[in-house]
C-alpha cells in the first residue's frame, strides 16, 4: 500500500517541480479567467439592452446625457494599442529577445496607465451622473468596473516587468538559495531559474490583456457608438 | 519561537486586523460629508461607510493571514514559492496553508460550522411556525431568519462538497502533488470564512427582508442589513469563480501520465462539470450584486423603476446565476454517489460515458432554463414554452445519472455501510425532488405552486436531500482517509436512519402543505394547517437533533476512540485508497502512471495505477 508514498519522504519534492508546469498552469488559468471575465461583463451587456428596450418611463437616455465619444475612443484605442504591443512583446520574448520584450512591455504598461488616466479625466469632465437614467447607470457601472479590471491586470504586467528587470542578464543560476522567495531560512533552491517563468507569464498575460482589450472595444461600441 | 508564531501571520492576527480594518473603513466612510449627499439626509443610513468597512475588514483579515506577502513580493520582482506550506503541527490549520489536504480539512470544519449555524436558523423558523400566529419573532425578524438560513446555506454549500472533498482528493485522484494554484486554493477558503462572518453582521444592522434571492426593489429599499447580504454573496461569488478555475486548471494540466479524460474518476468529472458552472455563473452574480451596491450607494438606477431601471433586470440576471447555482449544489453529489456505489456494489461503474454525458448535459442545460423562475413575473408568454421545455429536458441527463447508478447496483454484492446508506438515500430523495420539480417546470402547475411551500419542499428535496446526504456520504467514506481514523459505524447508522426518516417526515408533508396553499416566507398561516405544521416542526427538530448525533460520533471517533482506519478500510480500488491514511504531505513519492479502467471491481485486475519509474525528486 505504501509503494506510492511514505510519510517519511521530504515534502520539498512538491516545490522543486519544473517551471514548465507553472507555465502551463498560468496559460490555462489565463484562458479560464478570461472566460469568467467575459461572463462578468455579459451582465452589463444584458443590462444595457434590457433597460434600453424597456425604456422605463422614458428615462433610458434623457436629453443631455451624452458620453464624450472622442475621449471614449481614445481610451479604447489606448487599451487596444497596449494589447497589440503586449502581443508583440510576447513574440519577441519567445524569440529570446529580452530587451525588446522589456521595452515593449514598458510601452504597453504606459499605454494601459494612459487609458486609466483618461477614464478618470472623462469621469471628471462628463456632464451627467450615475443618477441620470438607465444609460447613465450602465455607463458608470460598466466603465468603473472595466477600470478596476484594467488596474488589476496592469499590476500583473508590473510583476512580470519587475521580475524581468530584477533578473536581467542572469543565466541558469547565479542567485543564492532562498533569494527568489525572500526566505533566508531556505537551504534549497526554490526557483531554479526565476527568469524562466517570465515567458509563460507573458504569454498568459498577453492573452488575457487581449481579451480585456476586446471587451474594451465592445464597451466603446456599445456605450459610445450604438 | 512561540511568540513569533503568535504575532506572525495567522488566524489571530487576521481577526485583529480584520476588526481594525472594519473600523478604519467605517471611519473613512463617514468622512464623506453627509450633508453633501442627499441620500444620507433622506434615509439616515450610510451604506457607503458599511461597504468600505466590509472591504477594508476583509482586506485586513487576508493581510493578517499573510495573503499580501506574495503579491508584494511579486511586485518587487520576486517569483513564486510555496513557502507558506507548513509540514507539521496543528498551526497549519489556522492560517494560510497551500497544502491542498489542509485546505480540504479547513473547508470541512469551516463550512460545517456555518452549516450548523444555518441549521439553527431553520430550527428557529420551525419554532415560529409551530402556531399559525406570531409567537416568537416579529415579521421582520422572521424574514431575517429565513434570509439568513437560505443565504448561509446557499452560499456556503456551493463549496460544500467541492471545498472539502475536491480540494483534498482531486489532486490525489489525478496523480498530482498539488493544485494548479495553491495560494488561490487557500484564498477561496478564507474568502468564504470572511463572507460567513460578514453575513452574520447583518443582525447588527437590522437584518434583511429579501430571503436568499435578494429581489429588487426590496433590496434597494431595505436597511443597512442588506449590505451584508450583498457583500457576502459577492465574496462567495469570487470564491466560487476562483475555486472553479483552480479545479479545471488542475485537471487540465496536472494529470499524471496515462490518465486520459476517459479514465478520470467519475467524482473528478462531477467536479469539472460543477467547476464550469462556478467559473461562468458566479461572475454574473458578482456583477448583479455590484449593480445593487451601486444602486444603494451611488444612486444608479439599474433596478429602480423611477430612475429608468427595472426590477425584472435583477430577476433575470440573478437567475442566470441562480439556476446553474442549483446544479453547482447537485452535481458534486452525483459525483460522490457514483464514486461510492461501485465500491460497495463490488462492480465497475455502469455506463461511465453515460454518466459523464449526463453531468456535462446538466451543466450545459442549466444555463438555458433560468426564466422558469419568472413564469409568474409577467414575462412574455411566448417565452414560456421554450423555458418549460428546456427545463423538462434537463430531466434527460439527470436520468442518465440514475441509470448509471441503478445499473451499477444491479446484481451487485451490496454492502450496506454508512456511506452506502447515505448514497442510496440520495437516490430516493433526489428522485422525489426531481419528480416534484416537474410540477414547477410546467407553466400551468407552476402558476399555482410558485412561491408556496411546495416549491420550498421541492428545493429542499433536491438540495438537502441531494447535497447534504452526499456530503455525509462523503464524510463517512473519506474521513478515515483524511484523518486515519474510522468513524463509528453503529452510531453512523443511527445518525443515518434518524436523519433519513425525519428529513422525509419534514419535507414530505411540506409538499402537501404547499399544495394546500401555504405561501413561503410568511410568518402567519391559516389555522387549518396548524396540525401539519406542528408535525413538520417536530420532525425538523428531530432532524436537527440527528446532526448532534453525527457531531458526537465525529468527536468521539476522532478524539477519543481513535480506531485506526488502515490505508484501505473499504477495499476500494481507487488511487487515494492505495496511499497511507492520512495521505502524506507530498501525496506521492513518485508520480504514478495510470492504466485503463478506473473501476476494475469484480475482475482479476488489481489497481489500475502504478508508481512511475521516474525519480521522486526532480534534479535541480
């Protein structure tokens, strides 16, 4: 019965697994989380068309409630450009070009931040509030939560860039045991090559960021154009 | 060292930071100038402060457990490590631990505690219904009790089986050493515990009158106790999504060599189909709850008719989540049932592919039936036939499960152990629940039974009769593996028979009471129904007492008697039973390889998996 396992075996076998497994998990996780995100925003899409169709007491879109198209277009374009840049960065990284990935990654991060700032500016200058009817409710709710997703996803990109910069120029080894986890008590090597995790991480991020950018474009079309 | 542990990241620190965080948030929320926001002046309540307080409280709680360490490290560019995992000692059960087996046991105890609280609420409800007039609680308190019971049960039991059993067993069943995302796994548990506490604070803010469905416009008009409901379900939704994601990712990426999709244990299929629902349905719940929050704080008008919104929007979106949620509760029970039946019938699982098809079919169809909850809400009459048929269609894949179960039992050498008794009871209860559901899916009969005790009894037959009986089947079956000690069989049977009889004695008559016209969520009722209601209440009290028998057996067997279970007390051929009890922290010395049939009972074949020749520890 114990040919499969014994209590006396050291549990460090769990940690010392190859980074490919973590990479695979990340990629699959990103795809799954993207599907959950789509369902999250589906509720707002549903709300938009539902409230628009019932137009309760003529309050769907009262006179004077108009979202600024130019600013909305800029926001969507920034997110889309950021996603395209990330896809490019992922491709460069797969080709082994660490420098190009870092430069493109920084660019994508800046564009993402720009979208966040523009959204805040838009709220600041917009001529209607969340209480101004059905459209205004959907607009404020949808854009606020989209912004939240943008910020959280940008955090993910920041972690990838930070790791990439921290271990730039490092080969298969070169850091002390425990350095990666910050645990001085460790005697073993927790992550053999921290930089090896960047590739799958960037792939996963690029996919998720592209899906989010897609949602951003749909958001733009629904809220500003339709 | 002890002092360091005490003031480090653990449950004690988490509770302290949680409370501090709550009050900091409360204070911050009140910094908003009340005079500048009309809403405060209108109602004299500050939902913004309470939502901020819940947020900062939960964040403080998680920081205290150590969940902030990893994201901060990642921000500084340091990659992941599973150092949070402790190898020894009871301390690992009271904090952030990335060992899936520890998380499974945390779930078992944590969810068990909240189910107990939810059950106590049910006892209080039945106490009130002993007489047709008010005698215990006023109408508001009664509604809060009903809401607390329903919300606690529905929220907590979404992870009632997946939480303890899938977390503990799924990696083992697929030959892995851990889940795909161990920190997320731990996070899902602690989010759920925080959610449970948040829900209970509703009492301090006046309770909530909406029941577990939280319908508009009542959810907008209710006092601050409603905020606890919203925060609770949003946290549960987040926990559900992450749990589902983790389960699916684990099955996709972490399967051992040779374990193809067609060889997965049937319980794993139950978990996968449930996880798909959790992953996709729960985000809709979070969205709709955030809309309610915005309606109550920023004064948006999603569900407010006077502001351009519609309460029906809430009903639609809630049930887009709500009906898959019902199957989130039912599907894991089916997985447990089909996992246990072959062991105690000494036969291979009959119709493996049929059962898998049934589970996936239920998962798919559950997204297409939500409007049957709106049959009497004034929906377009042309929509009714489609949703009636799609609802009735779901009986087809459910029938597959029954066929697979009966085919497995047929001509088997049946052993009536406690897990087997609970499994057989599942079949009976779920059948009654399913058949009574036909009346609710049919428009003509639904319009007379909707909102009555009939629909409540139907619901309890499917959920309590299905999920809770499967939950106990799982406990009696797998706790020996989890703890290394056998639960007392005789007291287990006493528990089973009292629970089974009193359960049916409680909810069977409620089907009739519902047909006789008694509406649910009403504190008073017609005098001629008193006899039946008294019978139901007494039966419910016996049902509640049966839980105490279980609790006594559980504590007695694991703390005092401590009879070693051995590695395979049920002579099962599943892989988890080929490991020592309890399972070692690393699961496998060597990742196993899998053969063909996962249920080779009644054949000459031994177990279908072997340790691989690969070394236990990858070389650095």
